C-alpha cells in the first residue's frame, strides 16, 4: 500500500472514531432531556468524557481541519454535483409526467398524477435549469477551494455555507409562490440547489465543522 493510501486509510479510521464519539455525545444530550437529576449528573459526566476523547483523538493523531480527508470529500462532492447538474439539464428537456410514466406509474396515486399533469412545462423546465445553474456555481466554489493553498479550508467552507444561505434567501424574495412561469421555476430551482447542497455540506463535513 502506498504512503498516500496508508495516510488516507489512517485518516478515515480516525475520522470514523471521532464521528462515533460525537454521535454518542449527541445521543446523551437527547437523553438528558428526560433524565432525572441523578441520571443527569451521570450522563453529563459521560458526555464530558466523550468530548475529551474527541479532543484527544484530534490532538494525538494530528487530525486537522483542511487535510487530505477534506480534499477527498470536496472532490467527491464536485463529481456528484457535476453529475446532478448534467442530469438536471437533461431533465429540463423532458416533461416530468413522461418521466413518471416510465417509472412505477401504477404505484402513483391518481391525485398525484393529476397534479403533475397540471404543472406547466415552462415551470418544470425553469426548475431543472435553475437547479443545474446552482450546482454549477457551487462546483466553481469547490474547485477554487481545492486550488487554495490555505491549510484551513474549513474556514472557506464555512464562508460558502453562509454565502449559500444568503443566496437562497435573496432568491426567495425574487418570486411569488403562486407564479408558475419559467422565471419563477428558474429562481426556485437555483434556490433549492443552494438549500439542499448547504445541508449536504453540513452533513459531509460534520466532523470538521465541530
């Protein structure tokens, strides 16, 4: 096994351990809400112990923000977003009802079929084209992140999260929910891309963002 692969394997195992202890700490926090005073003291002690273990792992194994694991996650996310952007562009050329007709159509309630049929083609096309644009803009941000020589790439990710939240809020104010034209669909599609990928990034980098 090459030194690079060994390093990546080691980093992945360390990250798994860190994630496990973080999850256990979160589970204890939920249990605290219904615990009596005696149980609460015990759980608080266990929670503190888990946190100390996480900090120890981070310190002892030089698990730092912005390392190889972050780069790998960013590359995987870029590949996924490029694929989704391509799929969204392709879908914008087709009617959603046609897609549904070819996939489990018999399992879909009649009411849902009727609602799908009512959605204007312009709105559908706008939604998918807007989503594709949102994905492509995020890909640009992530590719710039990979090229950055700054070791603390998580700081850039945090800035992007704030940026995507702001962009989604700005786009939301540019359309009305009862509008069903291409423009409205386009804005809604781009907005949803920022919202969905923002949440996805928070999950993907949950260890680094603690």
